[in-house]
């Protein structure tokens, strides 16, 4: 009785070892031990029949990746589409070589702008002192700096206690480069003060 039981156990262990070895060999080498008796052309013919399954793993996945340019256009848009989400380069920025600061064409540089605003606040404060609080400012106003004369101008005179800065022209409503017969070049911020 023990010999039959030992024999059954031996057969079971042999089957397990045989299956394990066949699995290892088939995974590593692609060779199946049961096909060893088959002839080679039959194996080759079988592989040709399975060629329609060759790329079956990739049937549901995209095979050709979009280029980087196309992916960026989809994400950020393109200027020729009329939709562009990225930052735009400002090509109107210049450098004032006298003060070393950056400014945009058609606008004053920050330091020069601060000088103009300080002088404007002084004029506004002087006008408020001259007119008074709550009184309507219904007269033409002339701002005179130290050393200037009224001339033939009519209206209310606001006198400043210091000389006119070089960046404040006599008539602030008239552009210097717009005069007929005058110089037609653009006034640079460095030339203002």
C-alpha cells in the first residue's frame, strides 16, 4: 500500500516539475516541448497564419504620435488662428541711454514720468491755494514760473516760486514735433529732463 501511494506522489511531483520546466522554456525561448516532434515548416506556416494578430495589442491605441508643434498649437493656440494663449513679446520697448531705464515707445520712462507728476502736483496744489476750496474754476488759468512775464494773456494767474523745469514747455497743449516747419523727430525721454 505504501508503494502505490509513494508511486502516485512521485508521479504528481514529476508532473509539477515537468509543467514548470516547460513553462520556463516556452517563456524564455519561445520553444514548446510538445512541438518538438512536429516538423519545422508546419511551425513556420502557423506563425504566418497568426500574422493578422501581430499588432493586436495596439488595436485600440494611437500608433502615430502628434508632433510637438501640433501639441503646442492645440494647447496654446496659434496667432494665425486668432486664438493665442501665450505671452506676446512687446516690441515697442526701448532703453533710455541717458538714465538707463526702459520705456515703451509713445510713453514716458518711469523716472521722467515721476518728475512730471511731481511738478504737476505742485501746480495743482498752488492752483487750489489760489482759487480756494469750493469755488468753481471757471477762468482760463496761466501758470507763471519765476522770471516769466504775463504778456497779453487774460485769465487767472498762478505764480510758482521756482524756475520752469526744462521738461515743461511753455504751452503744454501744443506738441513740439507737430509744428509746421519745425523739427519732425520724436522727442526722446532723455531729452525731457
